[in-house]
C-alpha cells in the first residue's frame, strides 16, 4: 500500500482490514460491534503477531503490549491513535 493511501485510510479501516485478512472475519462477525473480543473470533498469539505485522507495529514492544491488553477493534483503534 502506498504511503498516500495509508494516510487517507482511517485507523479503524486499517485495523479491520488486518483483522479480517488474518482471522477471515466480516463485519457481520463482530457480534458486539467494534467492542467484540477478537479472541472470540479466533485471535491467538500467532494470529496476533500476524495482525501486528499487517499493521506495521511488529517492532514497537510498548505499543504491542498495550494492543494485547485491548483485543478488540475499538481498543486497537484507540491505542493506535494514541501512538501517533
């Protein structure tokens, strides 16, 4: 993805795209909306690492720790927006 495209994409779109690609989920699978616990949709430690790579945060230990503490679309969007 080009840097220009990434800048225009919202944090929520980036997070959902990465989660959707790794967990093979659709919007309709988010039974509690963006607050759905991604572990209920199959997120485990291996898939977590894959999502982090998709999001480009695989080398940011502090951010990864905060993301691990909030395994939902809403939680990740919040943490990613705080980190920028």
